[in-house]
């Protein structure tokens, strides 16, 4: 379903639900008043009218609610469940319906304005960089067409002129092994397209993988820029703690289950524990000793980090990990702490106003959520537009 069609369905659904809302309130009040005059002598016409009214209202409601439940992204699981649970409770169902209407209305307004803005600036091609963009995923995910790791970001970049490629490496391997895969992937892209180089945007462990690929696997000749997004350049302190306190038998069970599942999904040689160990502070210290923390000469190097404000504003499982990381390392995105983010010639720290904050997952639009004060799609447009201005 295209974005325009989805928003059109949401708009249609909201209109029906608003009609239902007001006609139930006004019509319900009218039937209550008329009952004093119609009952008991004229009960048959009154009941018949009420039945017709209820039938029409039911049709309007169900068409509207099905439309928004199927098409809306911003409703999310939480509001959908609230709607279902409160649907059978008088008064509470109207409150829940109002919440649904307001949420979808905001979504329609925001997406419509964004679509119009994109149409106006499309001819400028502000993301049409000299070199294509390579998006490199983090640990425990794969590049799939069914569920894009980067959410709505790639489509937004392409609408503004960018050429997009993906890392297509395994979901869980050591940094060294992932680096070999990525170096080969970049070599193939350059060879097949003749683009010369790529601009790499790498999230989480992907940033470590790319630094290693440049430093040790010869990928530097094909990389024009490297932007790391919420990468633990100095490791995750709470990961060291967990590994030291979780029994080895439990670690091996998790490793075996993950590696088996990952192999079935396409990984050739998944290695859960190697990936985890390379994300600890000890593991990253070892990696940094091998490849250094300095930016690479001739390559534009920059990093980005963000802060989640409260555990309650994060999605599972980051709402559970946030307090742990905060206890060990201070301000964090639910997984990685602020001191671990900075790398390169420039560091961008994201901390919007309000209680929400920006999580590790928000930075790749994993939940497709419109966050007040932070438009993740526009943030990436800005990053790539800067690369274009720099001649990259």
C-alpha cells in the first residue's frame, strides 16, 4: 500500500468515526428526549426508529474503525488494544474512540504536509549525492524487503534523489567477520555500478563493522564518508555486567537457539556470542587497539548519538534496558551510553525537548513512530544533503 493511499484510507476512516461520534451524541440525546413523549403509547415507532439508527451507526462505525486499524501506523499496538478492551465499556469506549480519532487525525495532517513538502522540493534533488548511500544495519537484524530495518527512511531519501544500497551482511557475527562481508559488498557495488565510492551510514554495531572494514579490510579506497548512528564505539558497560553474571549454560542455550534460527533465515555462519562479546567495553577496547579511534584520512567521518529521556517512553525491550544502562553509564538511548557515541571529526548529539527522548530504535525508524520534536526522516535527509553540499 502506497503512502498516499494509506493516508487517504486513514482520512476516510477518521471522517466516518467523527460522524459516528457526533451523531451518537446528538442522536442519542434526541432519542432520550423523545422517549418521554413516545413512551409508552407510541413505543413501536420509537423502537423501530432506534433500531434503524443503531444499524446505521453500527455500519458507519465498523467501516471507519476497520479503515483506521488497517491503515494507520501511528495507532500502534497500545492504542489498538485500548480500543478493543474499552469498546464494550460505556463512556470508556467514547473516550477511547476520541483518542483514536485524535491520533489518526494528527497522522493524516503530518503525513499530508510532509508529502506536499516532498513534492515541492523533489526537483531540487537535495539528496542526489555524487556517490550512492550504503545503509549498514546493526546486530540481530537482516536486510529484508518484507520489513525494512530503516523504516521509512530509505523511501524518503530516494524521493529526494538518493541512490540507496544495503549492507546485506549477516545478522550476528564478530566485528572482524562482518567487516570482511561489508568490504566485499562495497567492492561489488563499486564494480557493478561504476560509482567509484559510497557514502556509508551505519547504525549500532554496523559502525564498528565499517570502521574495521576500512582499517583492516581495504574498504577505505571505496568509502567517501562514514556516518555512524548510535554506535557503541567504546562498548556497552552493562553488556560486560550481564555476561559476567549470566551462567555460561544459559548463554550457550541462547546462542544455540539464535544461531539455529538465524541460519534458517539466511545467515551462513551466525555467531551470536562473538557479536555480543565485541559489543562489550572489553571487546571494543580490543577492537580500538587494533584499528584506532582516529578518523580516517580522506574520508568524511562523523557520528550521531541520542538520549532516551525515561524508561516509560521507550518501546520493549529498551524500556527495560534503559535503567540498567543508566545505572552503569549514565544518559543513554536504551542500549548505548553517551560517552560511547562520539567518533570522527564531528559528533551530533540529539536530545529533543519534552519527556519522550530518542531511543536506539527510534534512530532507524524501527517503530515508524512520528515523534514530537524529532522527524527522523528529515534528519537523514539533512545528513545526506550535507554530503551532497560537500561534493560527496
